[in-house]
C-alpha cells in the first residue's frame, strides 16, 4: 500500500489536486466575494430607490408644525406609506421626530453623526444596526437592520430627514447559502479532480511502466527486445524511440565486444599453443643444451609477441573508448614525426629500406605546426604507419614521410613503394586483426597497427585515410586539426 504513496503517479495526482485546489479556492473566493457584494449593492439600490420615491411624496409645511387645523385645511399625514417590512421615520430639521410607521411601536430610529452628514453632503447614508433597537424590531438576537437616512430640502416643503430601515436577514441568508454552496462544491470538485488526476496520471505513465517492465527483462541473451512506440509524437514516443536507438547501439557494442574478445582469444591462443607444443616436445626425452637454448629463444620470441599484442590491445581499447587524454600538451608535430622515424630506423636497416622524412617548413613567426595532444600516442600512430610501410617495401626502396600544414590543419602522409592493397581489401585494412591474405605470411603481426592508428587519430579529432598510388605503393594520410583544444570521444 505504501508503495503507491511513493509512486510517481501518486505524486503527479497530488500535485494536480494541490494546483487545481488552489485555483478552485481562489476562484471560489473571488466569485463568492463578487456575488456577496452584488447582492448587498442590489439590496441597497432597491432600498434607496424606494426611499427616494417616499421622499418625493412627503410635504412638510414651511410655516409651522403642526399647522392649525381647520375644516378647509385639515392636518396632513406626513407618512402616508404602509410597508409592513419597512420601518419609516421622519425627523424635522431640528431632529425632532415628526412621524413614525406603526410597526416601529415604541422604538425610535437613531440619528447618528454619520446620518447627520446627509444634511451637508445631500447624499444618502447607509448604516447597519445590530443594537437593541434592531433586535427588538426584528425579533432575533442576530438580527441586522439596514437603515437609510435621506435629508430632503426643497422649495415646496420644509427640510426633513427620512429614515427607512429594512430587515437585512434575507440578504444575509442568501450570502450564507452561497457560502454553504461553496463549502459543498469545494470538496466535491477536489474529489473529481483527484479521480481525474489519478486516471490521467496512470494513462500518461502507462508507457513508462511498460518500458520499466521490459527493461527489467533485458539481458545479454535477449538484447534484441525493443519497445513498441506509442501512438502520436509526444515526449513519451520520443523517449521510446531514443531508448530503442540506445538499445541498438548497446547491442552493436556488445556484439563488437564479443567479436573483439573472440579475436583476442584467437590471437593469444596461437602463441600459447606454440609454447605448449614445444614444451611437451621438450619433455618427451632428454635434450641437449642447444635444444634448451633454442626453446628459451622461442619462448622469448613468443612472449615478446604476446606482450606486444597485449600492449596493442590496451592502446586500442584506450583509443576507441574515447577516454580523456591525460597527458595532453602543446607539441611540435615535426618533433613527434622525427621521434617516430628514429624508432623505426632499426627495422628499416634490417629490411634494407630507407626512411625519407620531409618536415613542414616555417610560416611567418611560427616555426612549424603545433597542436594539443598526447605526444606518446601520436608517436605510436606514426610508428605504426611507418613500420607498416617498411614491412611492405621492397629492399632498397624508400618510405616517404611528408609533413604539411595550413593555418587550421596539419597533414602527415606515409608512402611506400610496395605492391599496394588489393581493391577488395582496401576498405577493411583498419578492421581489428585483419591482414591482407596474400601478405599474411610475410611477417608476424596481430593486425592491430592500423586500427590503433585510426583510433588515436580520432581521439585527437583527426582521421586516417588510405589509397593506392597510380605508380605503385600505398599512401596513408593523417589529418589533424591545429585548433583542437580538447579530446573528443570516439564516434561509433
């Protein structure tokens, strides 16, 4: 049960309820306030309209009050109106009570200081009485009497105050009914919002729940599972498409890793099998010292080959993983290329091949191309290309190494004069452990040199290209950006 209270669905539904509850409360208070104000204004308007009509009908003699009665001039009634729900009182200019409606009984409506201001402003004055007079007239302890005072002074009559009071209970009752309706509709509205929010949250989060269920079933044995994208083009559909694309990349990377491990296992298995076979032969009978020396030299060669393969695999893993360059520094490209040439000189001398470097010329105030990178990794890149060219070059031929540069880019080309690469294999020379079949027996190698070179170039935001030369031989070209200031991950 508590799991539901911690779910995203409950949190979203609660947020909707809080937000809509706040909106409903604010709107309800505004509507209630406006409605109450309109009811009271309408009540006051009707009271004022009736009181104005009464005042227009009242005439007070300007000579004396009360006037002397005579058969021709009987004493007029100042209050000829009879409204059972209205309490009417007339005061003269000296504030003496001249007339009262019968329903007032013994009560006299008060003339407050606020009501007296009607004489100077000539504006009606509204008051609400909650005193003993109001309770006596209305007959309720909580009664309220709305009292209107009008001061009238005209040419045909003496000035007087007209006071009209009305029980305000009906207006108060209407206001109370509005408040009860508001208090009733608020929880009902919140309950409807809560149910709708819970349903909508469940509907919108349903695809995410299915994604989580399917993700829980994913494993190395079923990486081919994919999510069915929902209808529409909303964020959920975009999320599903993105996850499917991520799974495609993970599946491809996993398959590549399996192939890589199989290839590495195969490359390591071959020298180990040779060592094991030679060791078994050595143990079959007594051997001479010369035999043991040949065995030790064979073991040394195979172990050296294993170490080189392991180093190559580690370098390749570092390059293709796009790991940050920890030893990045500003370096002169001419110096890195010459270091690589010197490392390859022993192999070139052994095979009777010359290495001819042509470095980049200075330009302006710059002595040569300078870039940011790892000097050791870049040296390995050029060593692998130069050694590869030396191995496939005929005796007496040269390997040309040229360095060129512009304001934004440096180019290092390595060319041999060997047989070249067959067209059907030229697109595969950068694959792991790939070796051209017709040249496979010429020298031992793991088939990782060109793959490592390409990985290091990508790690430095560069590239390696290969092409056969028309007059024979093969040309490898390395392009490096001189404006590259930070290592970039290897694109897959």
